């Protein structure tokens, strides 16, 4: 079962395998992990990432917003990353970044994990009182656009090469 888990050192080996699965760090950019200074699949990077995730949840640096950072897990493996930003309190988030960013490691794509992780993030946003979220993806990222649309995403516009979608967080039957 796909689940969102908080970053934890106990998952270091699974996290390191996930990071190593990406061809380039840039392939993870949809998940919002861009703010890590020195990033690799080593133990020190994992510790730094966990510390920064804790900081974002409680006391983000100036210019960033309170955010919940998750590792996407399935069957004991870390298979991706997800960030839920609790507000859009800067220009970048309002135009390009959005509330939720995610990335699934290459070897686990096209299995429905992104859709399930996004649904879990929408549920988490709803539980925080966020009724509607902005989610963006690169214009050419057809798979991500389909994922967003599968969860009720309504296309609004394109800005700076990003497709912008609004998604209601409540499940509509």
C-alpha cells in the first residue's frame, strides 16, 4: 500500500536506494526538495534533509512557508518524495510552485503510486482546513498532468512553462 511517511533516519537505507534510482537530482524537483544545500545519497545528507524537514514544519526560514515533507513509501521501500505547503505566501508558490509537489522514483513510475500519494496529500490538506490546493507540473509532463486530473484537478492556465490546476481537497462521491 502506498503511504506517506515522515522522514526518519531509520529509513536511511530505503531512502538512499530511492535517491540513487534518480538519474539526476533535477528529476526530483517536483517534490520541492530544491532547498537542500548539499544533497546526495549519503548519511549526512539524509540527516540534513530530516533536520530541514523538521524546520519547515515548525519554523521555516524567511521566504519559505510552513510545509510538511513526506517520503512516499510502499512495501518497505521509499519510492518518492512529496511536499505539502500549507500556504501560498510567496510569489513563486502562487504562480509556479503550488501547495503540493511530488516525485516518484523512475523504477516505480506508471504503477499508480503518484495518484495514491496525491490523494493522501489532498486528505492531509483537507484535515488542515485547506479546501482547495494549487498543483502545477511542467507543460510537457503528461503523466503528472494526468495524475493531477485523476484526482479532480481543474486546469486553470499555463504560466512560465507550468500547467496550473486547482483541486478540491474533499472527496466528492
